[in-house]
C-alpha cells in the first residue's frame, strides 16, 4: 500500500518511522515532510492545506491511505475532502475535529454529557467577559475559542492581568480564534495527556504521556508547542486510566456519535488529575507533538493495521501491545523560539548521536541541503529520544545523545522528565 503522511514535524517523522516498519506499507510519501522524513519517504513540496493538490497526487500515485498529523488541515476538513474524492484518509472530519477547533463546543458537550471539566462561561462580547472576570476567583483562565497554536490560553493571577487578557483577545490578538472567549476556573493538580484511537464506536486506549509546554527549565518562560515529553505518565495509574475512560472518553465518543459526527482518529485528552479525580482541560483531535514520538517508541505492534481498522470501524479486532519501558523526547529548538529565530544553521553530530544504544533522533524543522548537510528550518528542530527501564535511565541516554549534537544555534531544556523523577525520590 502507498501511504501518504501529512505534516512536517517530529510527530510526522515518528509516524513515518512506525508506518515504514509495517509489512503493509509498500511506498511512503509525505507532504511536505522534513530532512529526517526524507530518508524514509518521498517528500512533496505541497501545502498541507492544498487539498486539491493532495487529491491529485493521491489519484495519480494510487495512495491507499492518507494519515493526517497536524490540527489545521483536520479543522479545515481535509478528511471530508479526501473521502468525498474516494481517497481513504485517517483522521476526524471537520465536524468531529471541533473537539479541538472549538473550545466552546467541547465545553458545552462536557456540560451536556456530565463530563468533569473546569467550570466555565463562553463570551462573544468584551463587556460581558469584563464583567464576569471582575469578581471571578483568581487565578482565572482565559482562552481564545479557536486554534491559536497553543498560545491562546492566559492564566491570570491578578485582576489587572485578567482584564488585560480579555482586552487583547477581543482586540484580535488571536485573530478569528478570539472572537469567542471561554473563561474558566483554574484547576489544581498534575497534568497528563492520554491518547485513544477511536473508530467512532470503539475506543482503544493507546498510552499516556506528560509534556513540558514552557520554553525554559523549571517550567518557566513562554508557552511553546512542547519542549519534551515522556511516556508513560506515572500519575496515570490503572485506576485513574479506568476513570478517564469511563467518565471522560466514552461519554465524549457517545455524544459525538449521537450528534451524527462520530469521531474517528486519535483523541488526545489533556487532563488535570485533581484531588477530586481527573478533569478534562482540553481535547486535541490528533497525536501530540512531541508525545507521538514517545508513544511510537513504546508501541510494539504494527501501527498501520490499527489506523486502517479505525477508519473502517473495525477497531474491535485490534489489540496493541506496548513496551513497559519509559520513552523520553528532548526537543532541540532554534535559539529565540517560540519568538523570532534564524534559519539555515548547520547541525552536526546527528549520526554519532543516533548510534548510541536505545537512542532515536526524530527530525522536526530540518532540511537536507544538496551537499547532504542538515540545516535548521523551523522553531522546534530535533527530538532526541531514548528508551530505558525507567525515567532516569531513559533521560540519561537522551541527554548523552544531546551532548553529541553540535549545533551552537540551538537550545534545549535540561530538565525534561523532572516531575517523574521527583516522584521516585524518597519523600523528606
Ligand atoms: P490548553 O491549550 O487548553 O491545553 O491550555 C494550555 C495549558 O494551560 C494547559 O496545558 C494547562 O497547563 C493550562 N490550563 C488550561 N486550562 C487550565 C485550567 N482550567 N486550569 C489550570 N491550568 C489550565
Ligand atoms: N504537545 C502538545 C500538542 O501537541 O498539542
């Protein structure tokens, strides 16, 4: 089968890496891919939002399955478009992807289905939102309704910050994403991400992960797409996982089906494990990045038949097995990210790093020059990943590999996995 992966990040490199191992995969292409994906797939210089161009390629090259990585094409209806053209595509329709593309949609669904989440109100006018934050307990969380590259969430700890957040959202800071604003209660607890594969009816739990969204050590600095992740998340015990499936995932999938929008694809639940149990922070309608990287490293089964079964409504037939090991991913980013950064610097040492035992390097924003050199071409550039019998071993291996990367223009966090490590230390 000819498989086409849409996207250009570390997530898509990990998906390509997993799919390329499948005996079912005869040929692998990517739109647009990156410098690492180019080693295992044919990369096409098309825009992931160019649905007509992608459709034409799929027809001409007999693509048997399109696997969509990022949120934007899903929200724009790439799966609806391809399926209408008779091309098989893995991922939710635009209607089902509203679980990610509209925070208000998800919050309303939670209310209707009794799913535990932060108490909230939705606002379409600045005046009403302003009045609401005037006496809301602090901290208060203010969110743009639509997709905002993970940046549309402000946690205000003072009244002045809360009012400023409302002002900038309605002033258009996040474009159309901020025309509607959700204001919600601040949840205390430990965050975890949990992933399921769904065919609309059956939900197959994948695995859990924890990521680090802030740019700098100690979880400080601006929010990013994610600076590192590890799987499993120790806070997701069997009991918590069962509760998440029963109270959050299953009622969500039931509600989507009842609405005529069955969710087929990967459902990524961002959770807060509070003193009173797990609560939903948000959904994403796709694999996380860098969470997919650590999930793929732990997946022992063939991914491709599971994706095909999810699309065809046959997930009941699928069982997946996972390594007991811990996997970790350390993101190396261009200096300046998530703000302005330079492109084009040369990265050396990649081959040396990849020869270390249990180490895998996934590329994100890289490009391969005609002379073979790998250059930085984006904000998040590399994922240095490793597995080990626990977080300490996996993390030690990943940072040993990081030290072999010769790229003065890049930086990474030095504390990925700290929460999991702290748990291991005896309490004082
Ligand atoms: P989101 O884009 O909704 O995932 O929010 C980004 C980050 O903001 C989350 O990963 C949390 O760390 C934080 N966050 C969002 N909503 C809340 C909330 N209600 N309480 C506490 N933290 C939150
Ligand atoms: N790592 C967070 C995300 O993929 O949304």
